[in-house]
C-alpha cells in the first residue's frame, strides 16, 4: 500500500522554534540601549541595521526549520523528517505507541493548532 504524502506543520511552529533563541534578542536590545546612552540617537541609528540583520537571521532560521520539518501518518505509523544542516527522520510504528496526547493550549487554540505528543 502507498504511503501518505508528507505534510508541513502549522505555521505557529515558527514561534515554537524561535523560543530556543529568544534570549538572543537581548543582544540587539542591549546594544541599542548602550548606544543611546553613550552616543545619542545618531549612534543608535548607525548600528540599527546590524540589529535588524540579527533579528531577521533568527526569524529566517526559524522559518527554515519549519519549512524543512515534515510529518506523515498512515496505517503503519507516524514519521517525521527534519533538519537544516543535519537531516533526521524518525519513524514510529503504531504498535510501539503507548500514549498519544493532543495538547490544545490557550496560546495556539485561536489559530487551530495543537501539539501532538507521541510516547513509546
């Protein structure tokens, strides 16, 4: 029997990937704060392009991780492919699954997304 086609996760997964680098947003913020106090708005304006470059880089990597993360399920089990620099595929047969949980948190419920947790 044919396998089902791979699907992409909900776009809210981009925010899930951003949470691992969220602390790095402090760097552009601190650089801007120091520039304002030491050199005024003109010093801040000279370095803001670098801040935007860092922020867009973080967002770009999160979007790329979302784009390259795919999943599928069929009568045999569930599979997930992911990876930016290193490709990884995980396959779990249905007979190995002990718990299948669907988590609908208040944050993602308005956009119709859920977190699926599979335990073996």
